C-alpha cells in the first residue's frame, strides 16, 4: 500500500495530531501495520486493553482518517468489524502549518 500525500486544512490537521497524541493510538496503528487488518476483540487481546477502550481509540483514529473499517461476517455468522491503517502521508513544515492555520474554523481560545 503506497501512501498518498494528504492536503489537510487546519481543523483536519488538529484532528490528526490529536489522534496521534496518545500512546494507545500509536500502538494500535503499529499493531495494524505489523499484523495487518484485525477485528476489535483480537486486537484488544494483542494490545492488552479492554474492547470498549480500544473501540473508543479506533473511532478517534477513524474520524481522523488514519484507519478504515469494514464490517464482515465470520464463518459462524458473527458480524466482525475489521480495521486497517489507511494510506496516508503527512508532511509538516513551518510554511505548511502557517497555510493550514489560515483555514482553522476552531475559535481562537485564550
């Protein structure tokens, strides 16, 4: 899977950086990259965290566009939601951050 460079606006950049600013979420992406796509129960066992906590982190990663999910039926008819990393490449420089900052819709907090 080759990564494609994403053009982000300021709010999207904040979402991506917030999603990556958590050690659990970094480990989730690492596990999906090294082990391939996986479903919540198996991934939770591998990472040693609860399914509800994992689901919360996966949702944050999916909202930021860093992972994608697909619902599939198992051999015994159970619905399994498989997750895998999306293909992304984000390059940051002072100039690109300045451009993205111009598009921020989030109010300026003081």
